[in-house]
């Protein structure tokens, strides 16, 4: 599950107040209503922040995506034209 940047920042701030990962998890549960971050992810997020000074994801290695803006626009146009055939009548 991907954790939003806002939740990651909240994790770092709560953990910086010397709160345990379990307390942070409970506070997130209360604030956001669902289990947005597991106990392990909470610790990992804080440890990554301590090492890298950022809550953002690291760059991923591997082959770059072949999806380009032009292709996205082409697909959008086709979906607009054929909306009823693809999604059915509204």
C-alpha cells in the first residue's frame, strides 16, 4: 500500500516526539479512520527519514516507462468517442 506524503510527514513528526510506533499507528487510525500505515511501515518511514532527510520515495531503477503524454491523450480521445461502448450507458 502506498502511503501519502501527508501521512509520512505526520509519522515523522509523531515519532520525533519519542512516541512508539504503536502509539503513532493508533493516532493515525483515529485521525484517518483506517489503518493507513502498518507498524513496520511506520518504523521504516521514520528510519528512512533519519537516513535521507526526506519522506519521498527513492528513485526506482529499471527500464523507464514507455507511456508518453501523446499516448495518454490518444487513449483519452478514444475513450471520449467510445464512452458508451466501453463503460455502457449511464
